[in-house]
């Protein structure tokens, strides 16, 4: 069974204080790993897709990286508007190749 | 920028009643999905839909659930006889093809009393 574990559950940062969120995964065959941002009461907002180990993607203050067992979302000099829950999800070739399996997320608070 | 839309934003219903949740996926996308998120829990896959038929479904998607694409734009989720435990946020999503990113709608909050 596919598993996605995110850590920490919650993270509180001062504005400008860089940090990383972790996503550990177990799949039979990784088709893709996806990062989403979710604001309270809203739907997940797509951020990045990573397909193979060593791949990196960047968008503004966010950078996602991928290894064979985990992914990191690095946040550089965060601002209060980066406060949200960040979700990691995987798609598996062998366990059905369309469903996303999500982790519980990391709730990020950035304090001005 | 194209986006997935969902209606209603909030639905309150009594246990045992039927509800229909509606979604308009992004127009040139081929795959459509329903997910749900019980308060404080993970986003969970319900069903995927491609070429006018169910592609995959989870154990949650039992006989009380059904999906339909009644025309070229709408995608619906029907729950025949709602239970208290069906209370959740229901998200519709669409993707250009299998294996690509899925774009989510804003959700419908379903409250069963």
C-alpha cells in the first residue's frame, strides 16, 4: 500500500527564516510526486510535479527536490502570505495510475 | 486562467437524502476526479473518470455513490442515501492526461444532519 508521511506536522517561522518541509513516500513504482498548497476551506492549489530522482523545480520562494525515498520543499525567506498547509501526493504506476495518495500535510505559519 | 468550478459551495442535507454535487472541469482536460476531505484528515481519492466511464475507484466509492458526465461540460457526483459520516469537503479535479498534475476546484462542503 502506498504511503506518504509529511513532517513536521506544523512549522512556525519568522518572516525571512528559511526552512524545509519533508515528504517521505513508499510506492511500488513512482509515476509522479506532486506538491500542493491548501488554504483553509479551499481546494489544493498545484505547485510542482517531480518525476525522477534528482529533479528540482522552483517557483518564487519555493524549491522542490526529489530522491528515491523522499522529497523536500525548501522555503527561502518566507513571507506571511506563504502561510498555508503544504500537501505532498504520489501517483503509483502499479496501484492504479490515476489516484493521488496524499500525506496529512505540513501546516506552515509565517510570522511578520 | 482556466479553473475548475464547483457548485454548491455548501450543501446541508438530512440523513437518507440524495445529493448531487456539480463540477465544471477545465475544458480541454481528459481525466476527471472526485476526492473528499473529512475535517482534519487527509484528502482521499474517490473515483476517476475517463472517456465517459469510471477509470478507477476506491473502497470508499461504494454503491451509494455514482458519477456522471451528463453533457460536454458538467461532471457530477451523486450520493444516493447520505449518512452522517459522508459529511466532508468534496473536491472535483481534472487533468490534461493520466500522470499529469490534477487541478482542484474550491470544493463543496457537505453537512449531513
